[in-house]
């Protein structure tokens, strides 16, 4: 097998070299932008056919030694290929060794010669020797990097082949995978659940099993006593427009309906938007609760000291982008008080899983105490927000599903949420993937699945 790399000042120049060397039917394994141009890894079509044939034999051998796909990890195929690739380092005669081609910067040739007598060898200056060793080290690092890149390409292709075989042999797993993806769950979590699905389950039993696993891993408060009855200081944080002020007003109204106004304190840190603090002040007047406006850490400490006799204090924070440096300042302000403040992150149910993951990463700071899902009524799918809460190991407090105060907020009911999420996937009210598309979706989730497997508890 002859895998080659080509370098050009741009993609068109590199592709031209590929066609000249390997022909019009060459298979492109990777096309990456590097310093000075583009680097393409490619091989002939017949060489790829040989890889596919070899993968099919490996897969057949794997199936013959396992009782069911649900009890083992299909990436065992990849481990076999990894061993073949790693063997390259110890067996120079192995035909898998790729040929490196750099038209503008040719790879160095290493010649082994008989050493000259010691007396006739000129002494190499220390500085020259160090430079030579550094140059050799850099070249070796580059070679290893290219080898890992090629291995990743093969892993992705072989995983795609393996999932194509799974679709034919285990239709329930395929159906479950499509339901989870359509519900908005990430490809990594959907793949892990479908892989771990016990064998010989029909679709209703498979869905029941998935619900039990998700329920086991979705932490939520059982009732409002964990927040409103026990009391404490709670700060609602999150990006702009997620609904923090309205949610604060809803919680305040629920508290007043249950415990009255005397033991409730309200604070707003939103001094940046024009009239930002006025919205909460209006709600406070309606409820009969005074709202304290603060602009920095010193003001916050003063306000907390004035409200120290209150059982429950709710803090509405200013909304900023998760990539704004003000997020760090905000978390620091809430963390440097003498009284502990519980930080509840508001997550917009309409946002994508990637955006929500970025939000959690930014606001996690010195730790999050829980989450509130907002705009639930506007979301087409809710698997994405449940996915990031499970992976972020956050406790879910409340669900907000409208603008009415205080009607449109409820204590988190994970059974209802999971049922709603999967029902969307089953009913097909969202994007549906074709069966032939699933292997390509699964082909790039290996490392994420490995990480998830250590985090998700199974019943």
C-alpha cells in the first residue's frame, strides 16, 4: 500500500500533484492547511479497496467471537488496526509504511555508513550538535504527527464500515440511534447508549431501557423544599437573553405566595443595560419586595449585609456572552462574599448542544450548584439541553416554559422531560436521518464515546 503526502502553495496546486502522481481516481484521506500552503494525504483507489476488504475480514472475525454487539465495544476492530500501525515503528519491512512526498521540501535521506576511525573524525562543536539533535527531534515529531493523523482517518473509515454492518444485523439499535439523534441528543451519547443496549430487545423495551439510564444520570430536585423552603442565597447567571430576570421574578412570586414578603430579599446586578434593573424593580413593586441594585463586589457585600435577616435572597445578574471577560469578573464577585451564594445557570432550551457546552464551560468557574432550563416552550427538541446537563453533572432545579409570572415555572420533573424528549424523536417532528447517513455520523465519535463511558452510570 502506497500512502503519499503532497504539499502545494494552495489546495489546487496540491491536488494537481495528486492527479499527476496517483491518477484521477485517487482517494483523498485528508486535506489540511499548514504553514506555507496545503498538505494532502492520498492513496490509489485499489489500495483503499484492500483496506476495506481487510476491515471486512476483521469485522467478520470480531462477530464470530462475540455473542452480541450490545455487550462489547465495536471499536475492537480499530484496536487491531492500531496494532498494525504501531508495528510500523518496530518493523521497517512492513509494507504499510507510508511514502512521504514533499515537492518543495523533500524529506531528508538517512544513510548508514561505517564509522571512520575515532582519530580521523573531526570533533563536532556543541552548538552544532545541539542544533542537529533539535532538528532531528522536530522531524521525528512531525512524522509521528502525520502517522497519528492517518490513523485517525482509518479509524473514522473503519468505524463507518462497522456501523454499516451493525445496521443490517441489529435494526433495533439503528432505530434507537435515529430516535436519539432526532430528539437532539449528541451523536456521542446516542452512540454510547445504542452500543450498550442489551441484545434481543424490541423497540418499546429498548426505549424503556434508555429512559431508565437517562433518568439515573439526570439529577434533579425532588420538590421545591430544596430551594424555596430551606432558603439561602441564589444567583441566576447565564448569557444575554436567556430569561434570568423573568425567571427571578417567577421564583420570587412563588416564594411570596408560600411564605410572604417579609423573609425575601431581591438584588439585581444589571447596571449595564439601559433600564436593566427597572424590570425587576417593577416586579418587586407588584410583589411588595424592595429590590437592591448593586454594581460591584463592594455594593454586593453591603446589600447582603442589609438583607442578612432574610431567609431567601434571589440575585438577578447581568447577562453577557459566555466568551466575554466579564463572565470571570461576575463569577469572582459572587464567589468572594462571606455568605455562600449558590449559582444556578440558566440554559436556553432552544440553543444547540455545542453552544450550551460552551456556556457551561465558561460559567463553571469555581463551580455551579445547579441549572434551570428556560424557553422550554420555544424548543423543537430538548435532547440537546438534557445531554449537556447529564454530561456536565448539573443538578436541575426548575423548568421555565413561558412568560407568565408565576405560572410558567415548575420544579424539574426528569421523568416528564425524558418522556417529552424521546417522544419528539419517535413522532418524527424533528430532523430525521436516513439509515445510510448514520454510519458517517458515528464515524467521528470514538474519543468522545470513550470519555462518556467513564462518566455515564448504567443500571
